C-alpha cells in the first residue's frame, strides 16, 4: 500500500505519494488548510495518481509545536487536535490538512517529531521579556539529515555536531548536536532572506513600513510572499538568479550567499568551532554555483556535504516505512 506525505512550506502545501520505488509529488497554494475545495483537489490528484490497487494506507506529516513532550511518532487523533487547539502559535497547516485528508480517506495519519524539544534555553531569549524567539522549523528534516550524515561519516549520532542549512523556498539554518536541534533560524522571521521571504529586518524601518501599509495582514503578506529574491528581482526560476550577468541580479545573488554564509558562521561560533561538518541541503543546492559561492566563504569551518533536492519527502518516506513495518512506537499526545 502507498504512503501519502503532506508537508507545508511558506504558502505551499506539498504532497507526495510513495509506492515501492515510485514517488509522485505535487504542490498546492493555500491560505486555509481546512478548505474543502483544497481537500477535494488533493483527493482528486491522489485518485488519479494512485497505482491500481495501491491507494494510500497512511499519511505522514510534521509540524512545530512548543510543548514539552518526547520526540517520536504521534497519532493525529481527536485528543491530539484538542491539545493542539491550545497552541495557537504552532505551525498547524500540514497537521490540519493531513487530518482532513485522513478523515476523508478513512486512514490513519501520523505526525513525525511535531514538538520543539531539546533547544538551548538561551536560544529562546529574544532580547525583550515580552517576546520569545520562534524557533519553528522542520525538525524532522534536520534530524533525518544528521542521522544520514552520521551514518555516512561512520560517527556516533549521539556525539555528532553539525551545522545544517536547508535551502528551499524557505531557508532554515541550525545547529544539531547529538541528533537534536539546539537552535535554528527561519527566513520567515530571522536570518537570511529567501526566495520570497524577507528574513531578519531592521527594526525601526520595519515599524515605519507596517505603519505606512496600515494593516498587519498586508505587512505579513508583503514580508512572507513578496520579499526576498522575488521582491527584488521579480523572477520565479532559480536559474535566472544564478545565470544572469545583470548587475542588480549579481548584487542580490552575492547578498544571498553572503547572508547564508554569515548565518552558518554564527552557528559555527555557537558550537565553539567544534563540529563534524556542515550539511547543505534543499532545492537550491541543485544550483552548483550557489554551492561554490558558499564553499568559498564557509569551507574553513569544516567539510561540506551536499544533499540536493527537498529532503522533507525522503524524511517522511523513511518515517512512513518504519510505521508500516511496526518498527516505531506510536505515541498519543496526552496533555497540553
């Protein structure tokens, strides 16, 4: 039977069907994962692409919820969503979409490492007692890459120390020690700008911008959907960024690599220079010129390993296979 993976990134909901060695993927733009029209479109896509007699048997997804709970695989049942309702700050889109689809298909859905756990207490300090750093991210991808790289290097995961940069439409960069994410930044509100997100911004001008727009929603949309590379250059294809000789494109290309390198360097300092290597992963690492630019700036920190392409689906597929094989304990979220 097939596995259906659901994964959200920026304003896209990405899906993949896995059966044996076959992977079929797609993506949908969304603003409301509860939307019945969205669910109907996804189900139609799944029906068309399911192999004969091999419809989805389970759904795997992930999310980011600040809650002290063990890492692991959690059943998306009524209790899970009753507790999730108390965590308004959580990344819920993929979790909600997975549950809607599971109910329609009458199959179970599971969340892979949905809780933010193991981060350094000092990493949560923002600089004002009125705010806490967000630290949302695809923890399951970071853990998957740390395990893959530890196995490749033949080192013990429990003693491993990596800086991992996941460079997709959204950028996530973090420090992973002993297989746990100690700290990370996400381009939706910190660190380097990404394809359409602004990353960290100067405080005073940001307040002025928000005031001039006169609406919080307009400001959020501008910074999360109309900024970054797309905002500067208006392009949609990464090849246009990395192959153009235009002076403005060259400036933004150099700034992009510069900001990513600066963030990786900061995590190198946070780990006191003691690391087993740097892992670059994601769709943008398929652009060899970007990898070369980064290598020139950060190569002194340690050996670079590259995992091209979006690693969320391989991570979710690995988890789904373990669930199908009965190799994982399935947990229940028993308290909010």
